[in-house]
C-alpha cells in the first residue's frame, strides 16, 4: 500500500511487518518439523525408497559420467592414502627411454 502512494509511514509499517514475519515463519516451520510423528517419518522414508527404486528402474542413476577433459594423467582423482577405490583405474605408465 505504501508503494502505491507517497505515504512513507505506511511503507515503513509494511516493511517492518514483512521483515518481522520472516523469523516467525521460520520458527513455526522448524517447530512443525520437530512435531512429526513416527508414522509421518515412516511414510517419508518409504516414499524416499519408492522414489529411489523408480529412479533405478528408469535408469536415471546408471548414466555414465562424461569423460573428463585434459591430459591422460589428469583423469585419475587424487584420493587420501587410506581410501580403497571400488573401480581402480590403471593408467598406463609412460616408458622412459635413454637418448
């Protein structure tokens, strides 16, 4: 309403109401999410499983990643020393020859 006319007091009051309503909406949403029952949580978990199975059935999760760009040596990712890779990529080592 304050934007339609030249009433700065009405504009300030509306802006104050909008800014003060934000934290209250966030607090009420958090409170509502904490009051979820065990039945509601079980339904949400089952819906997640159904959605994941649907994605697997449609092949959405099995799409191979595009090959990385760059030199052949940069294809392997750097990982920590205690990580075991499921599909190790054995890159051929360049042979050095004496000249």
